[in-house]
């Protein structure tokens, strides 16, 4: 019995040993030799080269993809017969693929900013101290006010669109959270578009379309509070526009830049319908706002002359018939380095009907007289780089409407004094502190004065 078992085990071992050898022999009988495989590979390479040459020729001729009849055939390769899949019909072969344009490169940026402030008198509007409010039935100005907000925090994206039409394409989108200035916005922040634009640059020319800074802005003050002197002496903010820019190099790091734009007509700061016809008064004037800026820049000076012209149309109102009201301003300003540590910057302006340009302390048209309100103003700021990571700024600003064009109780003068400091702690963290006095005059009433202190913590990325 033992011999029988050993005999069966011996047979099983022989079968296990011979089985792989048999499989290998079967495969060798079915598949081509190494020489045949190499021959077939060479034929496939030749066919691929012919296909690539055909695609390049057809695209160069008329951009058309090759049809099935254009595809070169492959001569059969002698090989040991073996089962093969049926050949795909030529008409079903996919057309050669055309390379798609590269995806735009996107760089995200922004910052988180927390502000805390205390003021001795109510200002308009809370964290945005545009002017000091007068004593009246709607304001209890005997008490101070404290606030804390993170609404200035912002998020943006810069998009590199690559080269097109002989130039370079870029885009930008940015928003913050000042979309609601009412009480509901204190706790449920509302996004607000700041920039949304596309710009093409080629050589000395560029063309921009979308919302961004007003073309007539010449320089910016450095403030902790978010007003940046609007209604206090700085004209302009952001507006939708189509802008053309020409940059002319003069040599020795000197250049002249000319800008011209057709901008969105806008009555008042956020649009106005003074005649109650459910149309923005500026849009009803049937023309865009014309904006311009001519700037000279050198290592010793940056100076610009800029301005705008627009129009508002009002129907019959206040006993007066329908008529157009001009809105315009002429602005001069810039920056002057004073040694290695100091910079003097600012602007001055004059014009009329400037409430849509953040001037005239928000007053543009006197409806009782059916006339525009003239105003002059400006600001100046001395910046001091105390150290590589510490800077101080000392500033004064004023916005002065024509008293003769105002009614009793309207704002006659708005001026501010401030000093602030910024400390770049490191890791994109910046601390700031600002002391400010804001004085607002009223026709036939006492001047309102608010002292204000504001601190900030900003983390950028």
C-alpha cells in the first residue's frame, strides 16, 4: 500500500513539473518570434511618423483634421498565425487631438483684519468715520462709541492668462465684506466686489475692462481707518470702466503715462434717483463718465494731473423743469521722496457736483435751488520709515463745499488731523494704531468734533 501511495505521488510530481513546460510550449507555438515582433514595432513607428506629418500638413493648410482615407495603411507583417481581434474600421478611427491652451495660473491673496475703535462722538458711518454727526433728534452725541469689526478683511485672486494677440493677459477678482452698512451688517458680513477686471498689455499699451480704481486717482493715503480720506479730502474710489493706457519711456528711469477711460455713470455715491423716476440720474444723462490721468514719474518725483467729466439728468422737480447737471473735477497730486526715510504725498482738487466722486462731503445738487454744489479740497501726508518694519504717518485733509450753495443744516467743512503707526511684526502680521480728530462744520449750527482712536491687527497671505 505504501508503494502504491508513493507511485501516485511520483505521478503527481511529474505532472506538476511538466505542466508549466507545456504551457510555455503552447505559447511559443502561438506567438511570433522576437524578430517578427521587432519588425512589427518598426512598422508601427513608421506609421506613427506618417500620421504626425499628415496632421501637421493638414493643420498648416486649413486647420482641418485628416479624414479616414488620408491615414496611411500598414503593410502586413509575416508572422505565425494567431488569434487577433478584428481590425477597427478606418472610418471609426478618432481624429488626431489638437493641443488645448494652457490653463490660466491663479494666485490667491488677501488678509484678515480686525479693527477696534473708540470715538467721543458719533460719526457717519460707525467704523467708517466719514464725518462727525451734528447734535439733532436722530443722534445722541453726548456719549462716546466703541466698535469692533473684521469687515475690511478681503480675499482676491490674480489670474495670469498668458500671451494672446501679441501681448499678455491678466485678470483680477477681489471682494471684502462691506456690502451692508446697516445694523444687520454688524454681525452677518455681506461680501462686496472691489475689483473684477481683465487687462491686456502689449508693449507700451494696455487695455482694461471691468471694475477697479478710478482712472483719475493719483495717490493713496496711509490710514488705519477704512475711509482713506473719502468725504474728507480724497476724491474717487472704484468704478466699472474701459480704460486705455499708453506708457512712454523717457530714459534715465523717467516716464510719462497717459490714461483715458469711459466709466460707469453713477449719480451719488451708490447711485441716485433725486427726481423719483426710478432711474439713476447719471445713467439717465445718456453718456459715460470721461476720466483721464497724465502722470510723470522719475526717481525724484511722481506727479499727475487728472480729472473727470460726467452729467446727471433730472426731470421736473421742486418747481424746476427737467435739466442736466454737470459733474467734473480737476485734480493735481503725487509723491516726493524726502531723503531715504521720508515721503510727502497728497493731492488738491476743485470741481462741482462731487458726491458721486466721494467729495463735497456727500453733497452734489441743491434741489431747492436746482444747482450744483461747488467744492474744493485735498490732503497731505508725511510718511516716515522709522525702521524697516516700522512706519509713521502724519496727515491733514479737508473737504470744503461752497457755503453759498448750501441750505441751513448742510455740511460746510470737513477736516481731519491724524497720526498713525504700523509695525510689521513678521510672518505677514502687522499691528497698527491711529489717533484722529475729525471736525465737521454745519451751516447755521455748531461744529461737531470727534476724537477717535483705532487699533488694528492684520494677517496677510
